[in-house]
C-alpha cells in the first residue's frame, strides 16, 4: 500500500511537516484545528468547492423564491386592479 504525503509549513514558525493526502482532505473539509510539530495551531479557513457550490445553490434558491413571491404579489395586485376597473366600467 502506498501512502501519499502532503508537505506543509507552519504559518507561525515555518517548520515543514507532512501529513497524508487523505488526512489533509479531511482537514480541509471539516476545518478542524490541527497542530504543527512545535504545537502551533493550524486550520484551513477556506471554503471547499462543495461548500461554495452549496452556497451558490442556496443563493439561487433565495433569488428564485424572492422573484416568485414578487411575481405572485404582482399577479394578485393586477387581479385586484382588473376588478376595480370592471366595477368602474359598470357604474
């Protein structure tokens, strides 16, 4: 079994250390704190592609729902105005 290692450097002291690619992927996904060999806290604050995609999907859903609500509100308003116009014509 081959294990792929990922080399990284501590953001505090600059010491190089290695972790497995699999462990690096998990750390990037969960954003948990981990430590360099000298005990300095490290973490990945960046959003993963999956998190970005979910946020974009949610943004589109909110936009769609907002536009749908506006459309429904305008349709009700138009219907009410047609009723007013019809009543005015009958007078």
